[in-house]
C-alpha cells in the first residue's frame, strides 16, 4: 500500500493525540478482512503492514494521499516508511 502514497504531513503519536484531543488510540483488526485499523475517538485510520506483523517499533501517523484514487486518509506506520530517510532528530 505505501508505494502509491504521497505523504503530506507526519506527526508523532503524542502530537496526533494532542492535536485531536484524544487520550488513547486503539489498534484493531477487522475479523472479516484480517486488516488492521486504528481508532481515535469516533474516527478511524489505516495501518501499514508493519502494524499487522508486529514490526512497528517507532510509530508515527501521517496524512497521506493515494496516487490511484486521490483519497486522503490517515496512516499509522513505522517512522521512516514513505521514502524519506531520517538523518537526524534535533
């Protein structure tokens, strides 16, 4: 999924929670499709495969745009996914 996405804005989980005024984010699995998603308040967002495989060690949330459909949505993913390498954190 991440290959056809344009990353518009990325923030830490703490920044996201503060910006959306939520105390917790829950990651859930749709038992019919097997796909994971995250829930904050009454809203939802998508999860990258690393969430499903347990490889998520440094989670961030990005606003992304699908190159195929033009849809804009939120994605919980591993920091560094999306084609940009972090060189330093200051």
